[in-house]
C-alpha cells in the first residue's frame, strides 16, 4: 500500500458525505458517478472499514464514516483554498523576483526605473544582483535576468528588448597625443583596455562597410571585470577601450570620448530579458518583463536618440 494518503478518495468521500448521494457529489465535482464510487470503495479498502451504509433508496454514514467525515471535509476545504490562492497569485503580480543584470547597465538604466515599477506593482519586491558575470539562472535560483550579449543557442528563453552596439572609443586628449587609428591593425601600437570575464578570448572582430573583416587581439595596461573599472583610465586620456553603446554615447555629446574606426563595426548584440522557461511564468515575472520592455525598447542610449537631445551637463568622472 502506498504511504501517500489517498487525497482523491478523501476528497470524494467528503463531498459524498456533504451532498448525501454519489450522484450529487459527482455532479458537483464534474466527474462520473462510477469515478466517485470507485474512489470511496478504494478508500474503504485502504482504511479497513465501511464508510457508508448503502441501500437502493438511502445512503447514510456509518459511525466510523462519521468520525472521518469532518476531517476529510477539512482536508477538502484546505485543498480548495490552496488552489484558489495559487490561482490568484498566478494572476496577480505579487511576491519576490530574483533578478540579475549587468553592473553598469543596472546602475545607469535599471535602478532609475525601479521607483516607477514599485509604484505600479506595490506587491512585488526585487532581489537585484548586479554583476557582469553571466548568472546561472537555474543553478543560482534566479527568476530572470537582463543580459547584453550576442545570444547563441541556449535552453533559456530570451526576449529581445533592444539592439546594443559596441564602440571603440578614446578621449580627444589621447587621440591628439597618440594619433587616431585608421585601420584595426593600427591598434597594435596603442594601449587598449579589455575585459577579464568573457568566456571567449578577448578579441575585437571588425567588419568594414566595404565587407572587409579584421580580427585584433588588444593589449594594454589594464584589464577589468566591468566598464566602470576601465572608464577612468579612458576618460583620463591614457588608453583606448571598447564600450557598450549604453555607456559610450553618454560621453559623445559633451566630447569627453570619441568613436574611432567609425567605418568599422563590431558585432552587434542586444539587450534581452531572459528566463529559464516561458511556460507557466508567474505573473510577477511577466509584469517585470513587460515593464522593462515598455521602458527600455526605445533604447534612449542609442546614438540616433541621443543626437536629438541637447548635450547634458558634464558628468563627474
């Protein structure tokens, strides 16, 4: 005999006891009379005692059945309450969302949106992890992640929010002192800052508007895990760096940084909302996804969007 309680049998027994007949209980539960009868018989055999006295005209609880009926009814009611709560929770956005996002993007573009999100969804809280290392959504228990990447085949479900370009940049002071590279091969003579946390070796793959390809392995005095680690050195005129569009363009308007090799492009990635699965996604995660997509799909950091705005006040380094 299974050690797992016969919840179905207990539920159907409780309903028969409440309704006073197998037919009425079957109608209330949307099953056949035969299904209810089998469930009650199975429960009686499992428990070793008769629960009902049955005649052709009358159905009545035995003394043994009466002692069990109240407890079975309580189990049935609690199960209904649990299902109702689960349905309500799945429809109404509420609860904790564990979210991962890139460090620089999270600070510059995600965090400023959160006050509006919390006003819109007061029953949702967020456990926000900012890191430039790709979080293991399943292994580390994340509900979702914002990722900036060139997405490859993956078991994860990724929804594109906006494209994200990458630029090779330098300050005017650096270019005045060291010269402006005219071809990616010229970068071998320059200080080029790179990242340490990429899964693949840090190489810059350029494509020219005319179709030529060129791959460069940059070298320099500094490697870092994030944009924030590289920016001060680049802004101070000591090196060239590859920066994502959502950071680089903020420094183009006031001429703190300039794009170099403008006729060449690095592979374009995208900003994605990533989850482990799209099936049975909780309402809280769907609400967060829809919110970020509505706020970030316009990609205000893009060159085209920023050039339509007036230059902002000079940022602190």
